[in-house]
C-alpha cells in the first residue's frame, strides 16, 4: 500500500459494498425475519458473546446490521492487503474476478462452514434459504467491492 489513503478508500469501498449487500437483503429479512439472512444471525451471535457479560439485553437487529457493516469495511481493507500481497496488476476486470472469488471464500468460511457453531451459540437455526440469501448478498458485495476498489484504489 503506497499511501494512507488507499487503506481508507478500501475500507470505505467495503462499507459501501456492505451497504449495497444489506439493502438487497432487507426484503428477505422482512419476509422471513433473521432466519432469512444467515450472516445477520452470525453477527448477532458474535455480538451476544461480546455483550452477554455486561447486559441481559438481547441483540437487536440494528446491532447485528451495524456489526455486518463494520465487517464489510474491515473486509474491504483485508481485500486490499491481499491484492497487494498477490502483486498482480490491479486492472478492473481482474479486480472484479478477485473480489468475487474473495467474497465466495468469505461466504464458505462464514456463514456456511461455521453455521452449526454460530447457531448453537446464538440459539437459532441457520436455514437453507438464509444461506442462499447470504450467498447472493456476498456476490453483490463482491461486485461492488471489486468495482469500487478497481476504480478508486
């Protein structure tokens, strides 16, 4: 990373991509509740583990979404680090392909492979439809992340 602006830009690209992803997931959340969006359930479980010693209060949907957006920004930065480590040309079509591969790998790691762990911690069931919505959301995240990083970084 050549400047301090690049990591900030990558984080903002990740945040913007996560916002687009979240907006696409909202209709499914409205229809099926938290079971409609697997990564919101995962974020809810993570937050519950973090706050349960301090408060008996359950995690609100808004808290889960906020954590989801935070992860989007952090993962945008990680994407830039991985691009820099790969030392490949950052031309837009290749960055889009890398971003799609990256986001599919993120989906495989979480929520797909870790669904049983997070379901047991969170006390909920991660459904097939929730995983499907999550996968489609990750594709949206990857497209926007790749496009934004490819253009601005």
